[in-house]
C-alpha cells in the first residue's frame, strides 16, 4: 500500500498548503485539527523551522496557541505535492511600485505543483486574484504536465477572507464561496471545505464567479473609503466635522454602511485587489474609471495629512524643516504588526522630502521605531501625526501632550478626543474634522 493510501486510512487525507502566512497558516492548523495530514511549503527557512517546532512565525496570539496543538510538517520542497490529495495555494498576490499586479508568486507555486502533480489531485487557489487567472495563467502551466483538468486533476478557487486581528470572524466561521472548472471539482472542493469549516460553503456557477466575488468585496470597500476621504477634503473647506456627520448618517437603520476617512488605505488586500480587476478589464477593453479614481483619492491621503500639518505650521510662522515631527504608528491597521502598503510609509516619505526631523514609534515595530516608547517620542517632538489607531495611542493620557509641549496634533485616524486636545490649548486637526 503506498504512502498516500496508508496515511489516508489514518487521516481524512493529505493536504499540502503552499504559503504559510496570515492565510495559509491558520488553514493548515484547521486542516490538521480536523484530521488531515498536513504539509506546508514555504520560502523562509526561519519561519519553517519555527512552524516545525510548533512556534508561530506570525504575531498572532490565536495562531501561537493553535500551533501548539496541531501537527504541520513544513518545508521548502515541492516534492511532498507528489503524495498529496489536495493542494491549496495561499501565496501573496501583490502589486509592484507602479501598482501593476505581480503574479510571480502564483506562477512559481503553480510551476512547483506542475513538476510534482499526480492524477486524481484537487488543486485549490485561495489567494485573491482577478477573474481569469485560474483559466488563463494557472491552467496552461498545470496542463504542461500532460494531465488534463477536469479529467486527471481538478482546479478550484476559494478566495480567502482572513481578516487579521478580527476576534469574531476567523478561518473556521467565515462563509466561503467556491468555484471550479468542473462539476466534479466543485463537488470535491465543497466536500473538502465542509469537512473543515463551521461557516457555510457557497458553490458558485463558475471559477470566474469565485474569482470575481473576492475582488468586488474589496473594491467595494476601497470605493466606499474613497467616498468618505473625498468628503473629508470637501468638508475641511466647508468647516463641517465629517466624523460626526457619518455618525449621524449611521443612525439610518437601512441602506447606509459607514466607512471612515483617514490618512490612507493600507494592507495587502484593499489597496491592491482593485488593480487586479482594473488591469484585467483593460485587457478586455474596459476602463474602470471609478475604481481608478477611488485608488487615486485613497493614495492621496498620506500627502493630504502631511499638507494639513504644513499649512498649520506656516500659519504659526514655523517651518517643517525646523520642527521635530512624531509619527505615531507604522502598521496599516490597529493592534497588528503589519506594514504592507501602510500609509505610514508614504507619510514618512513626504516628511523626508520636506526635510522634516522625524521620530517614529510603533509598539508593534520597535525595531523600526526611533524611540523606545511613546513618552520618549512626545518629549522629543513639537508636533505629532497619528497614522495607526493602536489602542496604546487611543488610551494615552492626553495631559502628556501638554506636559511635553506638543503644539499640533494631526489625528490621521480621527481616534483621539478632539475636544479634550483643543481644551489643552493644542491645535487639533483630524481627517475631515
Ligand atoms: N480603512 C479606512 N477607512 C475605513 C476602513 C478601513 O481608512 O472605513 C483603512 C484602514 O485603516 C487600513 C485599510 O483601510 O489601512 C484596510 O483596512 P481593512 O479594515 O479593510 O483591513 P484589511 O486590509 O485587513 O481588510 C480585511 C479584508 N479581508 C479580506 O480581504 C479577506 C477586507 O475584505 C475586510 O473587509 C476587512 O479586513 C475588514 O472588514 O476588517
């Protein structure tokens, strides 16, 4: 009896997860917990060694605990694909400096599978991709093996919906949409996900529909954030506190979904995914003017926040060059240590271009911070720009701003108490408030 059969008798089957980050690692833990023999393929030896010692390479409490209770054999070789029943791809789908989609990781993972794939396997793509990637990019590579999709192997797409730092929604309970090239592939995929998930599994009519589902979810979020960011610029001139207006509009019990203006849109999903649709639609002769405008508005927010500061300093007869500016936060979202596409990177670049003296503090990135703690930063600086609404900043004792002589606060996440800061005689400016 071969290895696959032996392991199959003792487990539900052999699953190999390619990509062991925020998406792949929780999925690997869940598959192991639900009785699959789980292998992981990664690129970073340090991370792989940690996982093999049941230690999480990610700053995520839940995964740290989970990894201690499951068994994942991680490595860098694709050989293990030979012995797998199901192979799930969870690699990054980034954009480059010019915001062009970069399918490099997808292509190399698919190539690794091609060299080792066997008859009867189910290959599932979980990374966020635009409609067409499975059939136009992955399929040609896989069929170079001589095996035929739908006959010798199955190809499906189940877009990931991981929300880092979310205590309510996680890999177990988030509903998932699945699409596949063939009915058999769809049935096998739905069966697999139903065997590990508590959340519902929704079969889509095609693999393209599954690809499109995730892209519109995140494009929806990007355009809604752009909507309020444009309002923020307009209401700044009208002297209206947009933050309060959105709170007012949120009392409408239907047909309104609040989004919040801020210093920018970061992360590996929201600011990235729309470009995958924009570029693919362009190839078919459609120009997504609206999606592109939303991206433009959101990308303009870091400079907008810095310019708010410049305008205030000029009004005070001060120059940015002779002011020490404290940047609070590097992460793209609160209480996680993730800097991908973070607006903080653009804020720091604008400040550097304007020759400002900058101090940085982020409790999740002490190695990138220039001060050991928040107090040290406040002591050194005259003005601050808050970029990340970490709880540590929201909970700070605002009297310290006065004590350390902070003159201006730019609240990039509208998360500080505006009235209190103004009462302390400090100039407060939020985004749209
Ligand atoms: N942001 C705003 N205003 C908002 C909401 C977010 O400026 O009203 C900014 C955040 O500060 C951050 C960026 O946008 O810089 C992205 O924020 P996010 O809350 O969307 O966080 P992500 O990137 O972790 O998004 C994930 C996504 N999940 C997946 O792609 C599987 C997204 O689909 C979720 O909607 C989002 O979490 C969520 O709802 O928290």
